C-alpha cells in the first residue's frame, strides 16, 4: 500500500490534473479543489487530535472527499453533484447498551446515497437501521481489534488460486478469511451452515465445495481460535487451453478490489441489497455514527473512549487511527475511477 505521504501527494496533484467534469466545468472544478483542501485540513486536524474529537474531524474530511468525488463523477447530472444534507441519520444514541448497539439509518436523499451513485455503487437500503456492531466487521481494518458486541458478517479477504478441471467444467479455487469460528462449529452438525453463511455474499454466487466431492468442506486452521480460512470453488467460464494466471484473474473480477489491484475481498450484502456493500459506504456509515456520538452525546462518548474502563475504547481508537490513513486512500482511488469513466 502507498504510505499516506504518497497518497496526499497524488491527491494534491489531482487539483490540476483531474480528468472528467471537474476539469471541464468551472463550477465543478471550484468545488473539487476547495473540497480537497478542506478534506486535507480536516484530516490533518484529526491526526493531531485525540479520540474525543477525532471522529468529528475525520468524518468531515470524508464528507468533503465525498463532495470532491461527486464533482468529479460523470455519473451525476447537473443538479445531483451538489451534495446537500447527510443522507443518513442515527438512532439509539444511548450507548449504555454498548457502542455496537448504536444505529445509523440511510435515507433516500442527501450526500450518502448521492456519493453511492457517484461511484457507481448500490446504496444501502433506505430506512433500514444498521447497528454499528453489524457494520464494524465489514470494515477490513476494524477486524484487527474487534468491537465487543459486534455480530455482523465480515468482509473476507478473497485469495484466488488456480483452476481445476473436473469433467467438462473448470473451477477457480479461492480461499476466504476470516470465516467466523462459529460457522465451522455449526457446520459440524449442520452441513447447510456454510451454505447459509455464504449466501449473503453476492460475489460468491454459484460457489461449490470441492466439485468432485460436493459435501466436503476444506477448512484451514489459522491458529487464532476466533476465525477460520475456508477454501471454495467458483464456476469458470474459461475453456481449455488457458494461461497459467487466467483463473486467478477471472476470480478477481468477481471480488471487490479494496485498496489495490490485488487487495480483493468478498463483501456481504446488507438487508435487501442485491450486491455487496461498497467499502467506502461502510466506512462512511461507521464514521458518521461515531461523529454524531462525539458531537451530540459527549458524555457517552467520553465513557466509550475511556481506555481504563471501556471495553470498546481500544476498538474505537484503532478504527480512528486507521481512518486517517485509509479514508484518503479510498478517496484517491474513487476520484481516479469516477473521473476516468
């Protein structure tokens, strides 16, 4: 991954080098460069702040990145690219039940769904409350320090291998990690447990256990006790003969590329979504919830980040540390993608 200095150097270069509507339309260009400047200043402020105020600053950096993305996107029309309102709300801000129980609620209008359209992503289901505990495992970096009470479906690293040939069919081999340990435990008494778990991952549609032994399950012990690695196979549309790397490249097209051309993940669908949640939207929803807590429930937020007494403090600190690095990198990739459409 590029370091943060490299990311910011490239972002600053886009202020004169961006393609698409933000170059050709004066109004869009003005918003694009101003939003990037504010995003950088908010990020720098967040980096020097403590956890008491960092959620507010890094979320506003993300919000300004959203304005830059919308201004650069050819997918938004003349009126849509001017973002107005959050497009997402909160419920159950009483964090006495735990940070994982706080809810965010996407809406049909506003910045959140507009940015989803700007990047060509499916928006989160409007009016369906999402607990932070449901969203936390969807953020790959958040998995390193789990949030107590989180119980959502995780983003799983998608590691494609080669092709196998069975009869007239070709299959792409891949490994998925982390699969919650409880899935393997359930699978020992219910062979449908893995099927039920993977059904929430649209990019894995059509998957199989070992194609020649359909009922077998290939687990790989990673040794940490809380998660497992699962090997599965995806049907291939390739025909023989094929190149040595063809299966891996075909499988990667089914994944969501996160922070690089080989940083592949299987992200779950949330609610009634037809496709996987986009990681940029998952980060947006989590950081919005934390920022609202910090702004409007400062006493509750102070208790949450009390590292001596709160079980959520370490997880919150870790996610906010990661956000300072990850959010600008995701924004850079999104701008480059939408400006090049």
